[in-house]
C-alpha cells in the first residue's frame, strides 16, 4: 500500500489538530468541563459540537450521500488519531462509540426509510444511540450464537423478551439496535431490531458502575418484557442479525484502535514533556538511558499499531473484511495503550497518578480496551483459526489488479 495521503486529507487532519489544540485541550484542565461520570458535560458538549459542525470537521465516517465527509477507513485512521489527542475529541466530532459504529452499520445495511428515521438523527447529533447485544450468563457475549433474547412473530410485529447488560450509552440513547433470536438456526437465527427509547415493553434495570470514566449514558443492564417492533424495523432482514453484527463490529473495533492510538500518543507526549524539564540528582530525566529506552520502545510499539490499523483500513476500503488484520490491531493497540499510559505515569511519578494531568483518566479508561468488542484471548483464537484454515496462504500478499501494475487480482 501507498502510505502517502492526499492533500485534502492532510488539510482535514490539520484542521482537526488545530481544533483539538485550541478548543479542546484547554477544557481538560477545568473541573467544570466534566460531568458526574468524568466525561465532558452536556452543555459544553453541545457548544463544542456546534463549533465542530461549523468548522466542517463533523461526522467523517459516513459517505457523502448519508451526510458524512466520506473519507473512508484510511482517512478515518489518519483523522481519528488527531481527534483522540483530547479525551473529549471523539464525542465532540460525533466519532465516539457506540454512535460511530451504529451510524456506519445503518449506512451500510439500512433501507432508505430506515436511514432517514434512525440514522439521520444520530448523524445530526440530535440523539444518541446504543447497540444491545451482550447478555449475562448463559447468554451471548463475544459469541453471538449464544444469544438468549427472543423475538416471537405476532402478525406484523415481533414481541421481544430477554435481558442485556453492559450496553454502552443506553442511559442516554434514544435509538437502539437490538440483537434477538428469531429462530434456532445456527447461522440465520438472529435478527437486528431498531427501536426507540419511548416504546413500551423494556426498561433500564441499572447503570452498572465501572472503574473508569464513562461514556454518556454509562453501561446499563436492560430487561425486555414484551417490547413490540414492527417487521419493517428489522435491519438487514430477518435472520441476518449475524451479518449485522459482523458488519458493525469489524469496523467499530478498528475505529476503537484509531482512537486508542491517539490516547497512547498523548500519553507519550505528556511523558516526554515532563522528562525534558524534570531533574533528579542533577540529571534531566530525558537524559537518563532508562527513560530513553522506555520512550523509544513505546514509539516503536505505537508505530507498529499504526501500521496494523492502516493495513486493515486499506483492506476494508478495497472491499475486504480484514478479519485477521482487525483482530491483530485490536490486540496490539489495546495493549500498547495500556503500556503507554502506565509508563507515562511512571515517568511523571506522583504527578501522573494525580489529577493534574489526564494520565490517570486514560489509565482507568485503558483497562477496558483489552475487553471491549472481544477480549484479547478471543481475537487470538480467531487469528489461530484463520491460520489453520489458510495454511501458508495466511501469509500471502494481496496481488495488484490489471489497473495497478499488471497481473490478475486475487481475493
């Protein structure tokens, strides 16, 4: 692949970087910027979102026909890193989970009527959304085939009963995508239903407390007891819920990695700045070989993560699924984020452990990265399964097509 980016994308990256530098980073030092759950407070969020829209740096992930900037996955990789230099960045640019992934899957699989009803309000920032898949034991988690929530057809409606938990953003969401079982078929037994928060037949049981700062709406446990959804509000068609899940989670995992790289780089930035001015025993920290080795290792590991993310983004932009590449990126970047902020705190000492910097915020947030959208161990099993199926071809290089230098293309 060609690692150069076009001038238009570089201009967009610079505009995002400038907005983050001037508008968002100063807010992180003000306690009044935060809500009770340690995210940007809603009044300030509305103000910053309006500025981002006016600046033309809003909703990058959607194609232009659905109201986005149409930069593709490679463009998102470039820009999401810059957004996530601030802990407030992704949500301000309408590029935070779970809205980010929900908008992409609605754009990919929604009918025109579904896009206008369910996608447009999320894209505009009028509402927030949630993706309700994960269930308590013995229900589905990383394995959606274990989903227990049931949807029973009754005329033109489906009546849904079951339980979900750790549903990110549910407390603030108006639009939901819900995975439920419509048959016992192992491959086509799931369907994805669209519903609004005001529909009867469901409730939020509790907002589950977590160790880290929370997305707006938290992580909630939901109970469904007779929720009725019209058959016209099935995303992708009856029995296509597994396809919806795959179409949503693959790109969403990758955009997590893009944002995490921004936070990892920010952690190194804070550590490097402090090491350059802090002295101990007559020597700057930056001049100590131990610190140089620590920061050099992080620089290399972050760059490896960027390359893994970019390769996966490049493959998806060309119509591939990039399942192995996404899993590799997910494992590596989740771990390097944790390493970066942990070592940045170590270099900053007590300052890093305090709330004088955002490092402790990032540290608590980073621990979830190895769990969300599939634990490290699940993704390693996926990689191993693909290696076993492909044999030596697992390591093959994609070939150029006739318009890219001759020869036949190979998928």
